């Protein structure tokens, strides 16, 4: 067994606990964005990227579970990197969507006919 230092173990533990809530947020926010035309034009590519990354991560986990064994460290390492990538994209997506809707720019406000 490989021992990890605390400065690596603690953030990985936090990210592991945050994976399922971030997955639900990604699916919900992605569906919301993709079904609204006004949001789809602005965030559609980012929503598709986030959902694609999570689906790729799911497929990679399923492939390793069915075809290979999880005892090989290289498979776990590759899965960790794709999981971190997916969580980075969903964090970016949430921040982009939240900040743009909380404080819209003047050009965005003019496009949506907001005061």
C-alpha cells in the first residue's frame, strides 16, 4: 500500500466526498441549460463538455470494472485524473453560470432586455 501525505490525502478526500453532489449539480444544471434556448446559446458548449466528461468517466469506470481488475494502480490513477478533470469542469460551469446570472454584463443585460 502506498502511503500519501496529509496535504494530498485531505484534498482527495474532499473531492471524493464532493463527487456525487457535483455529478447531480452537473446533470441538473446541464439539463436546465440545454433545454433553455437563451442559456443554450451562451453555456451550451460548456454544459455539453461537462456532461461528456462525466459520461466518459462513467464509461471508463465501467470498462475497468468489467474488463480489467481494479487492483492495477495504473487504472486507478487514470480514473483519478479524469475524475479531477470532470470536477474541475463542473466547478467552472457552476461559477460561470452563477456569476453571469448574479451580475450580468451590460451586453448580456441588453440582449435579454433587462434594465
